[in-house]
C-alpha cells in the first residue's frame, strides 16, 4: 500500500512557465516532507522541505505548499528552466522521529522545453 | 549541503561473488544511515537502517544474511551483497540526516551481476 503517491508519472512544461508537481500521502503521522530532484544513475539531490506545522515554504524558484487536511503537497517551480528537467521525488518522514527513514513516491519526470 | 560519498560508483561482478559498498558522510556524523535500492523507472525502496554500534534494522522482505550492513563509525556504513545473483543487480543508494534536518544522499552505486 503506497503511503506517498505521485500520480503523474510525467509532466511537460514550456521554459519560463510554472511547473506544478503534486504529491498525496495517506499517513497522518508524517511530520516532515521533502522534495528531491534526481538524474539517472545519480543520488537524489535535496531541493526543499516543509514541516507539518507550516503550509508553505519558499526557496528561490521553488515553493512547497502543504495542505494537511487534504494530505496533499505540491512543488511549484517558477520560472521553469530546461535544467530543471529531471525526475522529482516527494518524500515523507516516517514516525521514527528526527532520524526516521523517508518514504518516497514513485517520482514525476519533468521535462522543460526551450 | 552535506556531502555523502559512495564507493564504488559502479561494479560488475560474477554471480556468486560478494560485493562491498562503502558509504561515508564527509562533513557530518551520522548515528543512523539508510540503504535504499532503486530498480529502473521505480521509486527508491528502503532496504535497511544502519545504526552505529549496533545491528541494522531490515525492512520486510530484505534478507539480512544476504545484505550485510556494518556501521563501524559515525561516518562510515558498509553494505555487502553476499553471493550476488543477477536479480541483485540494481542501483544502491545510501543516505544520512545532516545537521539541517535534511536527509542527504550519496551518488549511488550501480551493481551489475553477470
């Protein structure tokens, strides 16, 4: 049973426009969420995170929104750049406290076209 | 961000041999590190949690006698795939929580078992 779901396997966006990547979760005990960017044959690179006590966190072109009641979070990238093309993973920290493991969604492949 | 290294980055071995993968946290100490594997076009799946100075915790379905984990110091965890078989071919990634409440990942190790 998937606890973290990314229902869109792929997304294509024009350069300069906004990219919105969505993620849903089922476990209300998750207290911390992270977004990672991953290229093939490389480890995930951390992008941005959000604690469950917040509903928004912004870092440069990246903004993460959290809707706890809907168990939904989204990553906004604006403006999108061709270098943003990669697979984006949403991850939630399990109930293991600050050292808990992460549970990943299946990822969304973002393609930003020039 | 914090740096995690893995060695080797790529290994090809014959069926029946054992392969050791090293994971080092270069600028932070990690009492807990995690080992994931990723099959092509799939998400990262947690295999085990490596605990410094004590036994690793394995996820359901992961054979502890096949995937030996040793976490001898606060900066080094090793994963040994014993008696490797072609179905063990995968991309193995380690991670650890850095000081900024972010889980940082190594670059991964591509294992190919012939």
